[in-house]
C-alpha cells in the first residue's frame, strides 16, 4: 500500500539520521534498524552528507578547521537531510543554520562566507544563456529604453554583505601560500562588502561589487524598467553614481541576459 511505503520510508530516514542508533529490545525501535547491517547505512549516509558539506564549503573549512566544520555538518545533516540526489547542491540553507547555531555565536562572519560559497556553487551549476553585449544594447531604439527591462544572466549571483568583509575573507583563501594568506587576513578592513559572481565562457568569476551594483541587479531581477533600475542604484550613492560605468561593468562581466528576439 502507498501509505505503508511512505511510513516505512519516513521511519527509515528518521533512523538513518537519528542522533544515536536504535537500541535493541526497545518496543519503538523499527525491526530493520536494530539489524547489524543497518549501522553501515547510517554511517554511509551521514558520512556522505558531512563530506558533501565539507567539499561544498572549502573556505569555511579553512576558517574554522576540519573538526569544527564536520561537527557542525553532522548536526546540520540530522536536521536537514538531502532533498536532491546531487550532493554537490547539498547545504542550500547552511548559512542560515550557522547564523542560528550557538557554536558559531563568536564567529559572526561565518554565515556570510557560507552564503558567498553557496552563491558560487549556484553560479557554477546554473543554466546557460547568451549574455547581453554592448552592441546589442546600443541597437535598442531610444524610444524603447524607458520601458526596457534588463534581466540578470541565469548564472549571475550577487549579494551585499552588511555583516562584514565576506568577499575579502573568501579571496584571502584562494591562494596556496599560507604566509600570503595570513598577511591578507591581517590586512582585511572589517566593513560591509558586496560580491558579484558571473560565469562568462563557462568560468566562474568572483568580484567585489558596490551597493549600487547589487541594487541595480535586484531591480532587474524584479523586472523593473531600466530607468527605475538605474534610479534604485543611484539612490545608494547619489554623489558618485555613474550609470554608464555601471552598465559597462555588468556587460563586460556577462552579468546580464541577452534581449529576447
């Protein structure tokens, strides 16, 4: 019966992800869960989840250490089992989990770095599409511009990190030299930062982004016409905003999708 199968699958999943294996002799312990071989399934599933999170968040691992990350990953896996067979996308709300975790209370930058790493992975696996080029935008008739709505490229991701220098922390862990990494970390200015992640020619690129850039792309994602999107960006920095420079930067980065038709 479908209901019986659903109940079995739910019980099987709960037993796999429980804090401890069921004890033999307990009346509420499923028969399958007290079999010796079930421990193999438990260890395999939990190890796979932890390994996936460690692989998906390498900068976090470098910041907090292998043991700390795996301990947090084990708790996350118990609360949030995978919903997708592709473990490379596992951990979509790991940043939120870290933000609420008592163990991360003294490390307020962790959720921001985790969110940046998640955005990188989303950009990496996003659908492909032609990018808007400068000549395409120049060819748009002047009378169309007031109603033209630009769209972010499917692989473009952006975020303004009010909590601190997530981009600088991420960037400092991209080199191989430990000495240079330590120097980079010591030189970081602890202030809000933005990030723009794109994938031109199939290569993921991560770059710092202004608050104006993030505001513009957010407005584009909301399908606001170009003048309104530029106004939203200008509102973040009325004194120095340069709409032409902003558009040129986004076009060169491949952050906008080609116009339909």
